[in-house]
C-alpha cells in the first residue's frame, strides 16, 4: 500500500501567521469589501484583471478569506495547485461540468457514479445539448469505445457507492490523455489521505466535503481540485451561479480538516475490522470492502490507495425484512444517509437512496434488498463490532 499518512493535516496548506496573532483562521463574516478611495479601487480592478489581486476580492460571491484558507488546505492535501470550494458536493460537480462543457460536446460517465451526478448528466445536460454515454464501471474498453470526436470529459468515481468499486486511475487517465479528453474523479469516499488521483494524471478531483473532509456531519461543502487553468473556469462560473460556501462553514471545514489524519486512520481501521468481522459471520452472504481480498478490485486498491476508508457494504441472509431487522437492532449507528462523519451511520440503500424505485428497477441497477451500508465513525472498533454481533443475532 502507498503511505500518504505523512501528510500533516493540522498544518498542510495553512499560513503560519494568522490575523491578530490567533492560532486559528478567522471567520471573515462580510458580504462586501471596502476601498480607501477611488484610486485604491482602480488599482484593485487593474490588478484583478491581470489575476494579481493577491486574493483580495470586492464582493462575497467572488471569494472570501476564510473560504480561501480552507481552499489552500485542501489543495495542499490533494497535491493540487488550486482548489475551489462550493456550497455542496453537488454544486462542485455540476458547476465543474457546466464550466467545461458546451452545446455540441459529449460526456462519458461510468454507471456507478454518484446517482445525482448521473441524473444531472442524463437529464439536465441533455436539455442543454450535451449528450452523455453511461458505460459500465471497470470496463475500460467500453469507456474507450464510448469516446466520440465531441467528447470533452470522462467522469468516474473511486471508490464507488455502495459497492466500493475501485478504478485503475492510471489506465483511466491514460485513455483520457490519448483521446485529449479531460478526466474527472469524484474521490469523496477516499479523501486525499487514501488516494490522490492527480498523481495518476487525472485532471480534476471532486469531493463532497460534507463527508470525510468536514467529518462531523455538521456542514455541507464541495471541493474541486485541479490546475489553475481549470479551477479558474470553475471559479468564474461559481461567481455567476453563486453556490458559494459561507465563511462559517469554511471555518467548520478547517476545524474538521485538522483532525482528518486521525479520523481517517481510525476509520480505515474500523472499516477493515468491521469488514473482516462481517465476512466471517454466517448471517452475512457477501461483504464489499476494497481492503478484503475477496473484493474484485482489491489488487488495484492495494496498489493505488493508502487505506480503504470507513464504508463497508454487505448483504445479509434473507431479504429486505431481514436486513431491516439488523438495521433496527443496532444501538450505536444512526439510521441516516451520508458517510464519513465521526458517528457510525447505517442504511439500506433500497430504502434510502432508491426508495422511489420499483424493486425490479432497483435490482437492475444492482441494488439488492438485503444490501446494508455502514459508514464507520471513529468510535471504538470493539464497541461497533459487538453491537453488530448482537444485531446479527436478531436477523
Ligand atoms: C454525498 C456525495 C456527493 C454529493 O455531495 P453533497 O455534499 O451531498 O452535495 C457526491 N459524490 C459522492 C460520492 C457523495 O458521497
């Protein structure tokens, strides 16, 4: 496995000297910014036109100092030259797609990408004259043959939800490079501590910072990391669309980032141990976790990742009701969507994200009724496991 733990999440990307000699970044709660006189304004405008305003902005939709501190920290963790933060993960994804695509272009997206991202591509982008082709994840020939002369972007995710499928990023990036098509990876489940897609030649990385990066289930944010040419396009459109992150949220995100290293170390351990425990339990039919040798992409995950994360999916014996009985019998995990926070969460995808679909439709999308997803938090591993043990006995 790779070792990314040497990244120091307390200090990476932070300025040593902060305002007013504080140890923390300050929350700049301001919608507008002032100028000393007309000359000061003109100087700023001239500098901004040349991209030399040195972080100064004139209005809150174009930037905020607290948000900028959070952006620098995430860029440093990701090994990116720049990061743009938005008000949610979906804002980050959709604004990036809108910034890069235009009528007449085409997108290729893998079928296990985040459901709302797929929906955005298939319905909204189509309405604006941007068709998309959905291809099976892990089928590199299908990805390649879906590329047309109009194709501008390949979109995928690693690890994916709910089966934690892992993409060979080097191969994916190489296909993009050979066809002169941008590659975008949603790496929310991995975090930059477990996987850094830019190192494999991926062009853009998106995170729902609502999940691990924030880490406390108390904020929504989204990040786009890339080179300054591409983040510049995203930032420009964000300033028009206005789905900006608030300074309060940015502060909470910074606070969360400082403990990311500790949290991910614990969540990697909790994920691995819970997966191993479940795999050895007769009431569990199958476990999906990239850290298990039984996982179809274990080899590629082992090569490219430095940890496998806190999310484990598994199938119980029986069907919908047996899985529900397990979910209803646990004491520690909360029943809730989302993942990556300090609290362990549990859910049945068939009743959560896919509830409105008919059972056959869900199944055709690979969502089985007996599937349970657990996002381990930072609780004591033994406590989570003994809770699961007593709940399994109630199936
Ligand atoms: C949650 C999530 C998103 C969407 O992020 P929000 O912050 O909820 O808008 C996108 N991709 C993945 C993989 C996610 O888990």
